[in-house]
C-alpha cells in the first residue's frame, strides 16, 4: 500500500497505541488531521535550485546565473543575473552559480 511518507520513514507496530487510554486518545484524532500534520511538517523545509546558462549573453559572452529557494511551495528568495566575469567552460559557469547560491544560504 502506498503511504505519503518519504522513503526514510519507517513505521512499526511498536509505535501503535498500547493502552486503553492511548487508544481512546487516538480515536478522537481524525485520520486526515494526522496525515495532514505529518505532511505539513515534512514540507516545511527550505529547498534550493540553482542553474547557469553558459555564455547565455550573446553580446558580452557572460553566463547567466539563477537560483530559487522555496519554503514549502512558496518562493522566499530568487535571483537571475549575468555572472560578473566570463566563464571559460560550462562547469566553471555552474560552479560560479553554485557559489552565488551558497553565499545566499550562508
């Protein structure tokens, strides 16, 4: 059966209610509320995306840098700009884009 958990979450019968009090307490909590709370907690992480486009500027031959950080599904920080210097390779352009994003994180 598919469950809305990340692969690193492991469930066991040891986690289920054992006493009558625990069972009564859990019976008063709607299933959708529990699943919603778990999913909300799982999604409250900052996710970052970064990319570059080597020599994307046709006039100056500079690469483009872009990054985006999200919290849940909301964009909280982003930038798209030309890199300050001309990159000599795709990997150098990617490295400079990553460095910009890491500076923002720090």
